[in-house]
């Protein structure tokens, strides 16, 4: 009779009474994973990917629905920006806090609570929201739900898979993350063909319901967390929670606001400076804290630090450039919202095709070569996007998109894996939060900085063509692509030439931004080549770390 307990935790649990029977089970037992948990690991991963997909679909589908919900709610431009920013601010600011709470008091509890919150808020938006203020508040609550869900999915994953299978599992997780990002606009476009914008939020509800019900059975009760009662970590790091939340939130807000008030505006400089000071105080606090939220000693590990830097640079470049790509497809190339979403679908297909092969590639060539090669491919794809012109066909777009997606799929899973491998298993939430913070801060920086680069290049190229227009009209044309096309349309037949110049100037700005993005990804490839290990690291427990240190001290 099996001694497996279906609710056993993977971290700190003992192997079943029967003992391991296969090589995989022996490896799981060696990693301290309960055999019952190990045997259900792929079903657990399916549930985690379902939970992750809810957050990814909800966040990326908003852009397609924005014109429709803004018209229905009578939203101002500022309101529209806050529909996105409210989510980003809450999500980024609370990642470390929610992950630490999950590590100490139960990852499954945090996951289920986050899913219920996410589903409840989506239901409220679907049935009751009637104003921009309500939707902004709802998006903030969805950001809280996302902060409770997304990092926990990765930390649970690392606690139910042995190190020998972790790269493959993280590859699936990364593929779902990337595919969800690309599929969100496609699903939203399809829904908007037949129903109202409310359906974009309603689609979250059945996904959440299935994930919660399946999670009751297939997600381990403790999933590697170390609660105080189990001899794990102690109380909550209140100081660290306050400093990290305030610092990250203020920096991200300052970067978002800089796009509107200017990069050198006193308001921008003061906010970013205050945020950085708070983050600096957070670092000092964590170095002295008895039980820190983030172990600063982890950054002494080259693999951990290189992974964090590479992930930040990659998301800086990718999100910063792709943020404007959908707008380019619609307004320059003439695609419909659904058509633009479908045009980017090959990115998801490429990720799904490459992801299952990543583990074998890492096994053969090691993480350093795999990550660096993937980043070089992604940089080549970004460079290819920089060659797009106003009259470029779809095939000119397809190859660079495929290269970028394939390279990202090749690099992101092992980079994430290396970051997580250098974090003790029972503190995996801390590593997962670090992973998500690098992505979120990198994305925010990318949208702000590369968006500013694109806007400045566009305005400088368009300047001579609108020099003779009234000042307010000229400012409107130089401010954005839609503004430029609106000014051209208002001039009647005389505006045809200006419309062409607007689109040409925009593409010139896109070319410059894409080249800047390619350069940043190459910099990430260099970081990976210099500091990433040649062989894969393996997640170990704090106890194992202490045993190694004791052995070193004795031998020394």
C-alpha cells in the first residue's frame, strides 16, 4: 500500500514508504520531492500554466479592446493610460511581498486566493463596471491578483520537478507566458468581432474556475513553502515589504509619467530619485535583516546576477519595441485589429515549437551557449524588423518575428532556470519574484525609454513637413502617429502627401528603436556569455548549502 499523501509538500517532505522505483523517482527523492507529488508533476504543471494564462491573456488583450471600451465609457486619454498603468504599478510593487508571504504561509493558498480575486474582479467588470474610475480600480485589483498568481506558479513548479527535469518544465512555463502574450490580442480580436468589450474580461472567469477546481486536487498543499510551524522561516519582513513596495512603485510610476511630462522634468527626476533611494534603503535593510525578503548574497552568484541582468535587458528591448508594433500594423500597413493580432500569431507558434527542444539543447551545449545563441538570434530578428518600410509586405515581417520569437524561446527558459537554480528551494518565491520584477521593470523601462526614442525620432523626421502648419496643429502631428494621420486627413486632398510623410517618419523612428533594441539584446548576450555557467546549476535546499559550507570550513 502506498504511503503517498496527496496533499504532501514537495519541500521538506519525505519520500513515500514504498520508495522510488524509477531513475526519475530516485532523482526526485534525492531532491526531497514527495513521490506522490512527483508522479502528478505534469498535471500540476498544466494547472499552473492554466493559472498563468489567465493573467497573460487578461493583460495583453486590453490593448485591442481599448478603443471600444474607451468610447463606451467616455474615457479620456489619461484614463486610457491608467487602464494599463494601474495594473503595472500594483503588480510590480507587490511582487516581493506576495511571494514572501506565499513562501512562508503557503503557495497553494496564495495561488488559489489570487485566482479567486482575479475571477471575482473580472466578473464585476463584465456585469457592473460603468465608468473609467471603476475600471481603473478594477485593473489595480487585477494587478494584485496577478502579483499573487504569476510568481507563485514558477515557485511551485521548481518545487515539484527535480533539477534534471526543471529546464524542460520551465521551458513549457515560458512558452505559455510568451504564447499567452501573443494570443491575448488574437482572442480579444475574435471576441470583439461578435460581442462587446466586456467579453474580454468575461473570458477570464471559466479559466479561473477550472484552475481553482483543478488546483484543489493537483497542486500540493505546501508546495515547498516553509511555514514557521514546520521549522521554516520566521515572521514577515515588514520593513523590507514597505521599502520594496514603495521604491518599485515610485520608480515605475516615475518612468510611466516621464512619457507625458518629459524625461528631464523636475517631477520625473524627483520621483525616480526618491524611488531609487528607497530601493537603496531596501538593499541596506535586507543586508541587515535577520530573515530578509531578498537574500542579497544571491547577487554574489554570477549565474543569478547574469540571469537577472539578461532578463531585464531583454524585456527592456522586446516590450519597448513591440509596444508600438500593433499600432504600426494597423495604421501604417492597414491591418484590422484582428488582422494585426493574427499577423503576430507566428510568434506563439514558434515559441511552442522551440520550447520542447530547449532542455535537450541545454543538456548538450550548456546554459551559457544556449542563452547567448538565443539572444543573438533574437537580436538578429530585431535588426530585421529595423529594415521594414512603409511598403513592406507581410513576408518581410514574418521572418524577423520568427527569428525573434525563436531566439527568445531558446534563451528565456534557461535564463529563468539559472536564476531559480541559485535560490534555495524553500525560498523559490523570492527567486520567482526577482524573475518577475526584472521582467516588469525591464518592460516599464523599455516602454518609457524606447517609446521616447521612437517619439523623438518620429518628431524630428516629420518636423520639416509640418513646419508651415499652425503651432497647435504641428504639435498634434508631431506628438503621435494617430495625431499625424488625423492632421493629414483634416487637410483633404492636400493631406495625402503629408500622410505618406507621417508614415515614413514613423517607420524611421521604428527602425531606430529596433536597432537600439537589437543592441540591448546583444549586450544581454554578452553578459550571458561572460558570466553564465557552462553547465546547468541545480536547485538545492538551504540545509544542503549549510552542509556544503561546513564541509568547506572543515577542509579549509
